[in-house]
């Protein structure tokens, strides 16, 4: 996909149940951002999804590198190697 091409997004309508207080907050927030409640909630969910995905990718990366991190510096580099790098 080129840099100027746009990704076609498929959207779906869903029904959610929220408190009266949350509805009032959502209306104010949507008005502040000049958007609809539907778009506001959709963007919030997508942001949470991306944050969650980033967390799990970072966690998997950390798990795959734990053996290296668990080794002490002396186990990873010899005294000669340490001084040679200066």
C-alpha cells in the first residue's frame, strides 16, 4: 500500500448500555471535540485496543529476551571485552 493510499475501514453499528451520567459526559465530550458520541466511543475503543496490543507486543519481546537480561554483566562480557570497547 502506498503512503498516499487510504485503508478501507469496515465499521459496524452496536448498541451499548451506559448510565445516564455517562451519557451526559459523552455528549459534552463529543460536543467539545465536534464529533458524535458514536465516533467518540469508537475512537476510545480503538485507542484502548492499540494500547493493549502495544503492551502485549512489548511483553512478548521482554519474555523473549529475559534469558539475556537475567545473565550478569560478567556472564555477557569478559573483562577484556569490556575494556576493549572503550
